[in-house]
């Protein structure tokens, strides 16, 4: 990549002056001191202890969390820069062990607080400040927490049990290699590389990519499905039999601090609106001049050529889109560049993908991207900078309440992407490019909203079916039937997609995780609609949502912004925005 004004590599010195010698040793000494301070306080932990003493210990606990995060982040960021760097690997190995040990030493504090009688806990919660929601969250999990020895047994057995099994799933699937004929040449590909061909302009290449994916997974389906079976049974045994959650999904909902009924409403509204995306797929089939869209074609580009962007140009676009919204937000985003917290471009050994790491309140987050100038790289930059802005807006909170809860974690990131799309659409005179832009927003919205909601719907059924002793083939048939419902008559399904569920890592890693994506995206669509309707007046409400960080429940944060997440009408509003986008698309006259 040519010289850019935007720095392409970050510096980590704001985190730690050096990953060795005195700067590192001082952090380790501080951590040890804080751990000893906490341990010394242990005998004073009693239900009627003075609130001031409790707060002292809580702040010590916070100090431990802050140092741990600083060190863990340094190791993680350094390793991301260059996954082959031996010094980074050594530091990570050393810190991993050290931080797990520190965590275990501090754990008694949480467990003690969880075990307190209600009245005593409430008195201490009332005396706390910004840590309040952290303490409330511990109490929320209390009814589902077992005795300390039982918890220890579960943790110990998980390490070589279900965690090891899930690890095995990752090891097995990451070793798969795929081969694909492209332009007369047979290529050997990783799964990520293969899946990039699902967006290839040639229909036969897209079909071949999916067929190859399922050929390989199908060959291993007995083992993978067996791992899934154990994942589900382990979840059932732990969450229902031992911890007494009402339903398998309730365990996740409790972690997300969302009532079961809210999640149920969200999923129902998604299911009812499957037709919205079916309408889009019908439109797409006509544009691609296919009689009917095949499942292979849902991410197909509408036109083969892609516009390219320089890094500086992308940065300017993103900042400009933010400035049009709020100068404050734009100036926060600018800090990521000014403080050299961005690692922008790919290099050999650097990890792939993109992320934003908000380490500590008051520290500008670090952002990693692999910018190559493709059109998709620009919204990715907007997305990660949105995360950074979110973290900076929440800078007043404790390290324990700073990170947004999962259902709200994508608010600023997706909002930032929408601001960028709006700017690009305003700029773009060429109807073909406008259509491509809108269509790629709808492709992504489908993948985030409906697809993820159907994943959770399937999991709900799968947990029930496995409990009833159904076979792998029966699960696959069930999956296929749910796909048929999702796509209706708009998309032609081929048989291999019945095995899609064994390819979804979230099902193994974190059951019922995916509905949070649907939640986040529909929320942002509705918020964006309000921004369009209200203009400037919307800003203080938006600020407030972000500024909460993770210091209150999602329901409470959104209620203050005038949103009732238990109201089906609110979620329907998100789908109405999507319908509006499809209508815009239908109205775009594109010369053929
Ligand atoms: Zn994100």
C-alpha cells in the first residue's frame, strides 16, 4: 500500500511503556500488592461489616481487575500485531498463567458477596457508587449459583470436559482444507478463503464453494454432530438439572439480563417478518437475471466490478459521516488516529479480521483492521471506530461497569456504519453504484437479523429434540424444514444445507448467543429511524445510551431513551425500516 497520512501501525506505549523490565515488573508488583490487600481483608468480610470497609475492598478488587485487563490487553494486542513473534507469545503464555492465578485468588470476594443474605447485600449495594450494577449482576446470578466446592468441581471438570470438547471442535474444523476450481485452476483453501467465493460474481463458483464446504463437513458430520450432542446435553445437565434455569435459553437470557419474554417476543417478530427478506430475495433474483434465487446466490454481488478506496480516503469518509452527525462523536473517533491506536493494514503474521479493544475507562481504545481498499473495508472501519466511540463515551465508569452489555454492544458500531452508508448514498450519482450499496446493506442486515434469529430458533428446538433422543438425521431434517420456512418460495434450497448447523461455531462455543445480533441490529435500525425523524433532538438520547456503558440493564438503559423492548411494536419498527429500504431499492431505475 502506498504511503498514507493515516498511521498504519499502532503503538502500545499508552498501555505499558515496555513489555519487560521495570514497566512490566511494576505492574506485576502492583497486582501482587492488590491481591494481598484483598486477601488481608478476607477475615473482615461479614454480613454486618461497615459499608466503608466493604467499599475499600471493592476498590481493591477493581484495582486487580484494572491491572489484569491492562496486562491481558497488552499481550493480546501485541500478539495480534504479529502472531509469529516469539517474545509476544512468551509474554502471553506467562501472563495467561499469572492472570488465571490472580483471578482464582480474588474469586472468593465475588462468591462471598453472592452468598450474602438479601438484606445484607442490599445494604452494601446501596452504599456503592458506580459499581452498583456489577454487584446487582452478581446477585442476579445468585439463585443459579451453587456452593463454592460445587462451583470448583464444575470449573475443574469443564476444563477437561466440555471446554476441551469444544476446543476439539475448533481443532478439527480448523484443519479442514477445501479445494475449488477457479478459472481453470484448482486451489487449496482455508474455510475463510473458501467462503469469500460465496460472494463471487460467477454463479457456478458460488455454488461450487458451498458444495465444497458441505462436502467436507458432511464427511465429518458424525463426529461433529456427536460433539454438538454432548454440548447440548452438558448445557442441559448444568443449566437445568444443577442450576435450575427454567429453559435452556433462560441461562443465556439471564447472563444478558434480558427477560425470557422479551427474547421470545424478539424471536416471534423476526419469524413473522421472514417475508420481508423473501421480498428482497425475489428482487435480487430479477436483477441477477435468475428465475429464482438459489441459496448459493443470496450474497451474490449485483455487479462484478468493485470500487477501490485508499486508506486516507476511507478515513476521511468515515470522519465526515460522523461530523455530519455530531462533532463530539467525530472528535472522539479522531483520537484513535491521533494517538496512534490504529493498526490499519495487513502484514504477514498479523491476525485477520477486525476488532476494537476498549481496555480501560479513560484510555482510547485500540482498533485493528486489515484494510486492503475493498468497498467492504470502509464500513468495517466505521464499525470499529463506532465501538471505540462507545467506549470513550462510557469513560466515566468503573472498570467493572464500563463495557456495554452484549445486547447493546453493537449500538454505536452499526449506527456508524449507517451514517457512512447515508453519506455514500448522498454522494453517489451513479444508480448502479447506489443500488449496489443499498443491496450490500440488505445482504448484511439479512445475515445479522433474520439468519441469526433463525439460528436461535433452531437451537431452542435442537435442545428439545436432543433431550427427546432424536437422531442426527432427524435434527438435520428439522433444520432443513426451518430453512424452508425462513426462505419460503423465494429461494431454492439444495439438500446439503440441512448440514449448515454443524458449521456454526456459536452453537458449540456459546449456546443461544446469536439472537443478540438480531437484537442489536433491529435496535439500531429503530434508533436510526428516530434520528432521521428527530434530527438534532435525537442526539442527547443517543449520547445517554452510549454513556451508560455497562452500568445498568439493557431494558433500563433503553427505557430511558423511550424504548420499550417488551413491546412487539418496537421490534416491528426495525423491520419496517428494512421494508422501506427494499422499497427504495425497487424504486431505483438502473439502466440494463
Ligand atoms: Zn462489532
